[in-house]
C-alpha cells in the first residue's frame, strides 16, 4: 500500500476521531472546566504510560518483525508468542503495584485520594489495553490497513458515547474513568476482526517463546519504554508546575492546546505509524530509503503546514467551538505551539529511521535528553514569560532535536 493510499485511509479514521473528539472535548469543557481538563490530562498520561509499560513496550517490534517476515508463518509464530509472554511478564506486577499504591498514586497525580478507586479499576482493565495493542500491532505488520482504519473509526465512536455518558453523569470521576472503559471495549472489537482473518490461528500463540525474538523484541522494548514513560512523566511534571505556580486553570489551557495539536496531527502520526515504520523497516537499500524519506517531506510536511496555518487563522473560533469562553486566554498559546508542531513532524520524518533500524542507544539517549530539556526550558521560560513560555520552549526544543537528528543520521544515509 502506498503512502498516499495509507494517508487517505488514515485521514478517514482521523476525521471521524476528530469529529468525535470535538463533541467529547466540548462536553468535558462544559461539565468540568479548565482545571478538570488538566486532571483528565494527568490521568491520560498515567494510563498511556502504564499501559505501555505493562505491554513491555514491544508493539513497534511486533510491527517491524511481522512486516519483515510477512510470508513466514513459522517465524511469525515465534514473534507473536514471544510478544505475548513478554507482555504477561510485565502486566501482572504492574497491576499488583497499582492496586497496592492506588491511594498514593491518586494523591500525587490528582491531588486527592478520593479517586483511588479509579486506579484499582485500571489495574483490572490494563490487560485489555495490552492485548488490544498487541493485536493492532499484528494487524499493522500484516498490512491490514483497511481493518485498522475500521477499528479506529469504531473505537472513536465508542469512545465518544462512553465519554459523553460518563462525564454528564459523573463529572470529573466519569471523565477519569472514560479512557480505560473505552479501551477495554475496543479490545473486544479488535478481537472479533482479528479472529476472522484467514491468517489468524490460535496455534500461533501457543508455542514456547524463542530466545532470539525475545531479545529482538526487548531491544524495541527499551526504546518504546523510554518514550512511553518519559514523555507522560515530563507532561505531568510541566502540568504540575503550571498548576502549582501559575494556576490549575492555566494548566487546563495548556492541556487544551496540547489536545488540539494531538487531534489535528493524528492524520500525520497515524500515517507515520501505520505506513512508515513497516515501510522503512523493510528497506535495506540506502537510495530507496532516502527516496522514501523525501516522499514523506514532499507530501506530509506541506499538509502539516497547511493544517497549522488554517488552525492559527481560526484560533478564536476553534476555542469557542471546542471549549467555552472560560478557555479564551489560551488563544495566545497557538502561534508557538503550531510552529513547534511543524518542526516536530519535520524531525519525526527523519527520526523514524532510529526506530525502524533499531538504533537503540542513539534513540534512548536522544529521547531522554530532549524530553527533559523541554521540561527545563519550559520552566525557565514560564518564569520569564508566564504560560506562553511553555509553548516557546516546545518550539525551541524541537528545533534543537531536528538539528541533532540531521547530524546524527546523515552519515547512516550517506555511507551505506
């Protein structure tokens, strides 16, 4: 499947997700306000971090090696079974720890122990997060893009219904609960689709693990877990700093602008995950690799610039449409956030080489450094300029990251 076809399918799923997101964000804004949205952001970061850790961080590895051995059922059996066993090794202790420390986690993350039951519920549903991630990674590696698109559409609609019902009925508690309930339901949707595929067999998951592929998958685990833990932790740190030193409403404004970025960039990031990782993983020829990257810049970057420009021009309307008048101070955050989004995608198009080619050490070192440099720069600039400093820091940090990637990877593309 070509980049353009993948982009079209990704666009369909993304449009549905954006429309569903519009409604759910509006409901959240009306019922729980900026400070409630900030707490919801804390919970989303926690869920994303812990579900990735519970999976062992191997999903990108499953995509890569499934795509590489598309026609070899014996090898795929080793890959998938090894992935399943790694996930359970991580999954069980994570669930136990969350239950034991539910009060502590609730207090540190949300500022009160009254939401500790949310974390107990999460510990029992995290298995559905993990299994859904594994199945969708297998579908991705098998190049079942149409099925993935359909699952994403259904998941968006399910998420919308669950969020609206829970938020309108239970306010903040419902908002915090909605994400984990949605992903649990979506797992069963994914399972139904996977079982119906001709290549799927239960026997592919019933053999002993293979040490060779355990090691290979764990190399991806190291890379994935760095991002999966460090990024949410950095966002939690920034959100806590804003809440404690500027105000929790302001933390909600930053969460809102970040939500807008995540929403419109879904088209791009989904295409990168669904198309780029399997494609770059399967390319060994340097010339072909350079061509594929150039195609990405030629198609994806102009689309990103166009979307960012439109959003900036309509920023006042977007704030009132998606949120409420209470969120109007966030308008000043758009310029630097959107410029940062453009540089972010430009760097990701190049940086995906590190994931596709399993450059573990370079990836981990660069991720750790630039994730926490964002936090440091954000705190410094917020002290100087207020809340807008966090979006200026976002732009500066990604400019630094893009420059680093250019010098770090150009030798790989030129010397092979």
